[in-house]
C-alpha cells in the first residue's frame, strides 16, 4: 500500500516511488518546508518504515516525543502551528497498474477498514473490521485485538462498526482510553475519525480506512485508453431520425435478402481493445456442465438396469440348470 504526504492540500511526494526519507521543517534543505511558528529546522522525518519525530509533535492527535517513531498510516501531523497529512497515494495520484488490477479482481467488497497498532510492544498487530459488529481490545486472550501492554485492562475498550461509521467505547478501564488528547468517558460511545489515534497505556492504535479507488481508478483507465477508444465517433444519425420498426419488420429485416452478395459469408468485425484491433474470435460451443452431469446420471442408471437384468438372467439360468441336473 502506498502513501503520500501533503501540506494544505498540495501533493508533495509519493513515498512508494521515492523510497527515501522526506524531511519536514523550516530549513531550506527540507523536502517539505513549513514556514510557521513552532516548526524546527528539521522537525520530522517520514519514510516507508514510519514517522520519526526530530522534535516534539502530534501524530494523529497523540503526542510523539523527540526521537519517537510511529508506523506509517494515514493521519494528521501537527508541527507547531502547521499541519501536514499522510494520505493514501491512491486518493491523490494514479494507482500502479499491477496494484489496480489486483484490487479490481478482488472487488471493493474485499477492502475493509482496519485498526492497527502503530506504537507499543504489539506494533503491527492488526484487526480487520470486516463485519458490522462489536470488537473488543485488551490484554485478555479472548479479545479480538490483544495488546501486550501491562497498563491495558483485560477488556479495555470496544470498537463498533456500523456501515462506514466506526465507534469506540471505553469499558471502564483503569488507565482510560484517549482519542487524541481527549479522554473518553467510560461507557459512552464516541465516533472514531480516521485522522485521530487511540492511546491505551503505552499502546497507540490507528484506524486505517480503505483507499478511495472510485476516484483514482477511472483516471488511470482513461489515461491508458487510446484516443480513438477514449473518444468514440458520434453516430451519423440521431435516435430521433431512425425509423421505429414493428416486430414483423424486425423479423423481416433480420433475415438476409436473397441476392448473391448477401449470400456470401460475412466475416465478423474485428474486436477492438485498448491495445488496438485484434483478430476475430470464433465462437466455440461448450457443453453445459449441468447437462453433462444429467447425461452421466442417465448413463449410470442405464448401466445399473443392465447389471440388474444380467443378475436376474444368471439366477434364472442357475435355477434351470439345477432343475435339469436333479433329474
């Protein structure tokens, strides 16, 4: 999965393509320069391995001290009075062809939001929110997401998915649950926005939404189409100018006229694809699997009937033989 970093809505770099550290700060040597109060010369370093704080900042609303690291996920990062975003590269740039093809084969139903531990002893542990139900997070082995954190309760919090809405509720835990800098009220549900992270003890959990392919995929496909395919020729006649045919006229029009030219075989038109015209594909009739199974069943029943007749004939022959042998 690829990510990009942006400032004030402007795309800066595609992290998957660059695969190098991007430095954020007020210095002229920074890859992303932020001229704002509270921004250090080199304040942040972002690469495919994660986010490293070169000075105190907030990642997903949860403070990250100087020298701390957090896994790379979509989030909002606050540096002084300035803000940058980590987003899915698919939401702002074209998707790589191979990744787009794989996601198209899987279908949108295979893309689900998920919660992932981005800081702590259980770093990288993931909970995919496939079903619309309640998930539990804590130290207990029965939890859906188990965190190895002595400061977490056995059943610390609940995550509830309702369609595209994700809610969280603290289960009256000892240390509490923090959404960004706000402590959640025990027993009360709160919406979990994807740009905010949860903190329980020393564990930080992020909510990662599925990439928004609906915007990027059409652009990618349109870019790959040739001009002739992308801009189809307009018809020579408008629908209003075409005569309306009755069913009788349609059946007559579908039959070829009895002249010599129409009786000649007509080759099918070549199929046009995004790579240009290709040879016509002949139609090959394939037997239906259902019909094949039915025929096999009939054959088996016929064989069983023949076998039964053979057994009956053998029994009759044996009886006749015994009758004549007894005389």
